[in-house]
C-alpha cells in the first residue's frame, strides 16, 4: 500500500547580513493516529549569498524534491512540492520571479507558492490583493509547539543544525505587548531564521491540507 505524502519547502529570507534558512518538511498521513504528521528532513542556513543565487537554489531544491517523489515507488506524492516562504521585504520580488518561471502554480502535481508576511499581535489574514498570509510569529510558534506536544512533528536525528534550532526554540518567550496582548517572540538579539523556516510549512500544512477536526490550531486567515 502506498504512503501518501507531500513535500513542503520552507524558506526564511535574510535581512542584510543575517542568515537565510531552508527547511524540507515531509507531510505524511499516519493511519495509526488518523492524522497528518510532519518530518523535518533537512535544515540548513547560508549567509553572504546574493538574492539571484538564493532564487536559483530555491528552484533547484524544489525540482529535486519533485524528482525524489516520483522515483520513490513506495510512496504516492499527492501534490507539491510547495514553497512556503517569507515574503516580507525582498521576499516579494523573489516570490514574483519564482511565479514568473512558470514552474510553481501548475503542473500535474499542483505546485504552489505560499507567501507569508510576519505581523504583530495574534491575528491571521489572507490578503486578497497580494495573496500573502499575514501571520504573527506567536501563531506559527504555538502551532509548532502543539504539533510537538501531540507527537505530530519529528526530525532527522543527524541534522547538523539541530542544536542551533533547539537554541532558537529556547529563545522564544511569552511577553506582554504594549496593547495588553500576550505575544510570543524571540529574545532581543537572538536568531529565529531556522525555526521560522521550519514553522512556516507547518502552519500552511495545517491550514491548507489538513481538513480533519484537529486542524484548528490558531485562527485561520479570513477567506479560508
């Protein structure tokens, strides 16, 4: 019996000389728990690479994931790979360029781009003009922690960046915003690129592809 799965590529783009991070997440249906589980298959970060090169890397990685899905006869890749990317700042023109290549947004595998812009507060909204998902980091991190708690997220044990990811997770703290709301963000000066690259595909997976009763972590954006 074939195993149904999809690949999702998460990308958190650098600002200035910061890190750009890439995460490969495999979303698989588990007959044991009757729900989707997520496996972090690869995680990496780069720095000092110009945006045209990063764009080429994103496209090349997505194409490799599609080829891997087609070669593995033990699984049935239902759709994708999908790109779940940070679309703030210079992410917007990168998103536009990738759409113009024609590779995403079509084909028999239904490859799509899900652009995410981080916002404050605890709101989520699908912008009808830009098609960006405006999501607070509080929501995507809370979703990540919930998936871990319910044993629906795991990672390859040999990931070299795993200690860095764990350090980023530990840096996230609850705090009270000036408006009186509870926020959840990284400590000042701490990196959060690896956890963002990992968490963006997880929230998109839950909102867009998990239609079961447990796919209710956080408010879905208006319009879904």
